[in-house]
């Protein structure tokens, strides 16, 4: 049968090459996965033919872990459920326990605590304390996560204490440290800081100073305890030790919350400049963490798609393998019919695969677009905070209050708009006007601004991508008008309708791009504006997502003598309804 299968597979590949439908060759990881699944299929078929229920159960469990490692939740749950049913038929508690543990772990990684809890409970009821201590220790920590999720902290602590006791019995220091770390954090959330600190100090004995993530996390949490006690110098000491370890490991998660908590400490002590600097650092690492998480989610989605595609190919090959039994006595007369059927199936599979790939690419573009919008919000907010800081330092209470009121309105609008891929032109202009009012308050007598909208543009119906214009306006003010030495600057923004497109012009009479680049290089080297970079990436994604031709053109303005007289930015915005 194996020879017949190989022959049949080669025949399909030959047909694909002659018909121009050949798929791209598998990479090594895909080939390994396909061979592993094929081996499992063959083993399962052999076990079924031999009526070996025990072997079938073990194959189902192995398949479940295969899909779990590739984050294919549906296939993993189905395989574990099949193994559970076989274990129940055999009355084998070990197989049943392993199936329940795998099921619980799948639900845990997807934060489905309601389904995870009964699965882990059933595992603990069926598991053998004499042979499964390590897994039982893991299971009690999972129960602790469930109790903490529903707010029952004492039960969460008790569950982790059981995890710790089991780890002690088998002298597993990693499990012991993990359980203590959870217990200490739960005491912290309960407000028992003394007990939390005591356990964190005990937990330090399980780790050496090699920069591992648990040690960085422990020092950071100890810093939080001293911060809450208002013992700020000691808190800073622990924070710095935690950051040093996290930087060695490039641990984005710990770095993001550490800088945020240090910012909170400086805000409590009234050191607002230090608070702002650390909050900026937290935003940088949070952006990096968001990007990494996004890439991981995309890799998981692609892995799940590949696994599903491989499974469908295996089902197709299995179907062909069954049909080959009829070809043993009629191969000569039936080969033509088999090849025709195979060709039709391949063509149909090719069309369906193309549709699935297009749907997947569209989803990736939508998720990437959402990610870029999320990155735009902290960038814009932190730039605006500099203006508030200016008035606070000037001790101008009236201006500060006026500025804070407008800033609150702007933040509310920004957060409301960030939930949408596109907003109406009126909403975009309202947000832009608030931003310009804030900048006008900040830079008094420095520039004037005006927004003109063509009467033919329906601002309530036509839409554009969220926060599209603001980064270019910010660029014009920051790099063009702020460095103008003679007289007040002027900023003109216009929206006009032409050939089913909205032409947006942003024109300033500042120092020009060439001079602005010289100044920027003197200050920041080759640093590129994050707002412009993100906006250009969003323009490319909008063009791919909607099939539009959105583009940006820059024009350097000159006076009668040929000297730089400002910059004009022209944005072609296709109408979105």
C-alpha cells in the first residue's frame, strides 16, 4: 500500500506540472509536519485494523499535543476528546487524566477559565499522585489562576501552596519558584504587602543572578511594595536591579510595566519631568511589545492555516489511498478515470485554497491597520503632553486650565476615533481644529491657521482614514513655522473635490524642507518622525485594503528671488463612503 501511495502522489505532482497548477514546494517545517501527521494517520489506521484501542488512544493524545503546539485549538480539542473517549472505553484513568489536562491547558492559553476549571478538576481526580507529581504541580497553579480570575485570592494561594508542596516532594526548584511567585503576587493583590515581600525574598533563593525573567519580575514587584510603602529610595533600587536584568534578556513585557510603575513613583514625589521621561520609555517598550505580540498572533494564524491545509491534503490523500484498493485488479483500465477525477479535485482544491489565502491576506491587512492605529494614539498623546508641561512650568493657571479643557476634549475625540478604520471628514476636521487651537495657545503670536473646505464635499457622508492629516500639520508647525524668524507664520489647510477624489493641501510659509532637515540633523541625527512613518505605512495598507490610489506629494515653495518660502503637501484621498 505504501508503494501505491507514493506512486499515486507522484502522479498527482506530474499532472500539476503539466497543467500549470503546481503548488509551491513545501518548506522543511511544512514537510516535517506533513510527514508527522501522515505517520500518525498510518499508525492510527494500523491500530484500528488491529483493534488496538490503547494504541489508538495514545495516537489521539499525541495528535492533540501536535496541534496544541501549533495553537490549532479546534483540532487539538477534537484530538484530546477522541483520546478521552478511548480512555473511558478502556477504563484507563491515566489516558483520561492526560486528555483532561491537555484540554484544560488548551482552554487556559485562550483565557477560557470557565471551560478550563472543570477539565483541570477532572485531571486531578484521575491523576496518579505517585507518578504524575510534576504535572499535578502545574495543574494546581492553573487552578490558582482560575480562582484569582474570579477574585477568590485565598483559594488561589491555597492552590499554589499545594503546587509548591508537590514540587518540594520531587525537589523541583523551578516548580517551587513558580508557585511562590504566584503566591507572593496574590498576597500583593490582597493588600498584604508584608507577607508578599516575605515570600518574594524567600523566592530569590531559587534563582541565581543570571538575568532570567523570573528574577527580574521578582525585583520589580519588590520595588512596587516599597513604592506603596512610600519608601521610594529602596523602591528605586529594586526597580533598577529589575531593569538591568530585563535589559540583558530584552524582556519587553517586564520593561514596559517597570518604566510605567517608576513613572508613577516619580509622579507621587512631584518629579514630573522624571515621570514623563519614564512614561515615554514605557510607551516605547509597550509599542515594541505590541508589535511582537502582533507578529506572534500572525504567526499563530498562519500556522493554524497551514495545519488546516495540511490536514485537508491528508484527508484527500487518504481518500485516494482507499480508492487505490480498487485499482489493484483494474489499474490498467481505471487509471485514466482516476487521473481525470484527481485533476478535477486538484483544480477545485486550488480554487478554494486561493480564496482562503485571499481571505487570510485581507485579515492580516486589517489587523496590521488596527495595530498602526493603536501605535498612533500614544505617539500623538505624548507629543501633546509637552505643551501642558510648558504651562505648568510657567505657573500660568488660566492658560493651563484652558489648555487642559481643550486637551481633554481632544483626547476624548482621539480615543473615540481610534476605534474606527475610517471616520467622517467632519469628525477629522473637528479633531484637527482642536489640535491647532492647542498649538496656537502654546505658540502665541507664532502662526495663524485656516481651514477651507469645498462646498461640494459632503463632510457628513464622505470618510477618510483616522488621523490622516494631523501628522503632516504637526510636521509643518514643528519643522517649518517654529523656526521662522521674521514675522508670523501662516498655515492653510484646504480640501477640494476633483475627479471623485478629495485633494487635501497643507501649505505653510515656514523655512522650507531643506533648512528644516539641516536643523533636525543637528539636533536628532537621522531620526525620522514616528507620526509620518506610521501614516505612510497606513496609506500603503489602505491602498491594499480598499484598492485605492492614495498618495502624498511634497512641493518646496520659493519666493520671487528663488529663496525657500515654505512647503506644500498634497494628499490624494479617494472617497470612502
